[in-house]
């Protein structure tokens, strides 16, 4: 079987990319097991495959000892010296024990090993190829679906699209061509498994890289993405070139670039906003298409703020079922509370009256409210005179605290009246 074996190994390496050395190493290990299984030999067996002639030889390895306790594992020094005078105690000697009918066993074993190695090699090739596409976008064809997955043909492998990775506004039919985001590639016992997504935010990033050369080149950078797949997304972009408008570049001439992405996502609405180093400006931009009048940050929570918008734009800023505000919060990383201008005027009015109420918490004095809101007032639209008036009221309150409390004064007066009656 020498020539046939060598030809098979050469063809395997050329067609499947399986290294000849790897197959020979696996073949030798399998032949050792086959020999032990058929001939009951001990553990001191070696199999050697001659890569030039294709011959297979089996050797029994024995240790040179002074006295032989086990003839299958040991050979006496006297017998060893007959073979070669240079042998010493402790040396290993190989004796060929290849059975006459071992060729048939070797052929069967070789076939099994080669088939196994072919399967493993193909799996490794597919895994290595598709692991390079992890976190990237690919185009596939919908083939079939069951209760768990939609199966998408990517060429050499069938990827799986789970229900949570599907877009709620899409219906997938066999032979549909779709672009998918390769979320992860796993090498399982049954072979490589590729998981893809249509709802992942990074799908949007890759689509922009395909449609907008400036994004691909790094001139325009996508800073963050907030997405509710199939409905609406917000994308924050900034330019690394002062001469390039990041929003206009992503929108494209007459909206052609962003429209191509919207069409790919079956009509998903897209808001592209400009990122800014100033959190207040970025938060105001994130509420697009609504306009923000003011952004007031929370003293206790640095990642929370209140955004003031015109009364007529309150519903626009909040969005349908709070979607606009929710996406803006995801995009910026801030907890955003939206208030209308009239609500804020009422807030300041109550603040001046000393009856400030915030989130259901009643403050006993104006001082308590001012302690909570001093910095917010500084960042607000109050004029200097208005703030001065509130500050004066605060100072007056502090002065009152130094006077004897009203309750003590009343008690003292009652005691005096009682003494006079007596």
C-alpha cells in the first residue's frame, strides 16, 4: 500500500490543506493502539512510517537489564552485547515485531485516521476563516428556519440568527439576501458555529463604514450608537478634520448615504448628531430633533441632568413612548430628565416662596432647598438680580436660626401670664 498511501497523503495536503506530517503522526499513534488491541502487546510498542517508501514497521522497545524479569519489556545485557558491544545497562533497544497480516489492519486504521483528520482540518479551516470576520459584516442568503433560529448561508458554513438578534419589523423568506453582523464564532465539538445578528448596534457602525468612505478612513469617527432595532437609532459622530462636517458627511448628498443604510434596515429611522466635548452641548444635540433651552446637572449624581425644552417641544423631546429621551440617555450615558420651560418657571417660583418640592420630597425650609440647588441655580438661566434676591432670602433665613425659636418664646410668654394670674 506504499504508493497508494503516499499519493493519498499528497492529495490530502493539496486539496484539503491537511499537513502530511500531522496525518502521519496521528496514523502512527492509531496503529500503536490497533496493534495493542489485536495482539495484546504491552506499552513498549512504537510504529514507524517511512515517508519515502510508505512502509510501516512495528517495533518492540526493550530496556537492557542485568536480570530479565519481563521478557516483553526487558532484554539481558548478554543478549544486548551480541547485537552491539556498545550497549550498556539502561539502554533501549528496538526489535521489529511487524506481523505478516498487519498490512490489512494498517490500511483500515489509516482510512479511519485520514477521514477523521480531514473532518478536523475542514473544521479548523472554516473556524480560522470565519473567526477573522468576527465583529464584522457579511452578506448571506436565508435558507430555512425553525423554532430557534433562522439559518443563513455564508458560503462554507450555515450561520444562525436567533430571535433576539432578528429585527422585529422584518420577515425572512428563503433565498432573501441580507447583511448580517458576525457577533461571535465558536469552535464546538460538532464543528465551528457562527452566530450572526441584525439587531446589534455595531451592524450600524459597519454599514456606515461601507457607505461613508470618511468613516472607513477614520476622518469621521462614530463615537457612540444607541439603537432600538427596526424602529429608531441615534448615532453620535465627530470629525478629526476641522474642514469636514461629520453630520453632513454621514447624511450624504440629498441624504443618499444615510438613505442607503435606512433601506438596508427596512426603514429604521436614523438620527445623526454631532458629538461634543462639552457634555451639556452633547446632551442637547442628542435630543435632536427637539431643541434644548438649558441643561442643568445634578449635584449628587454627576451622570444625571435635567434638560429644559420649550413647552411646545416637550412631547417631541420625550418621543413616542419616551423613545427619544431613552435613546439620548443611551447615546450620552447620562440619566436625562426632561422639563418644559413652564415647569421650570413653576419650580423657581416655588423655590422663591420657600415651598420647593422635588421628586416628592418636601423641604421644611427654603434653606434646605437652596442647599440642594445652589449650583443648579448658578448653571440656570436666572438673572443676577433674581439669584441675588434668593441669596438674600437664604441669608435672612440663616439669621432667623440664630434667634430664639418661636416655640421657646411662646412657652416663656405662657409661663409669665400664669405667674401674673397667681
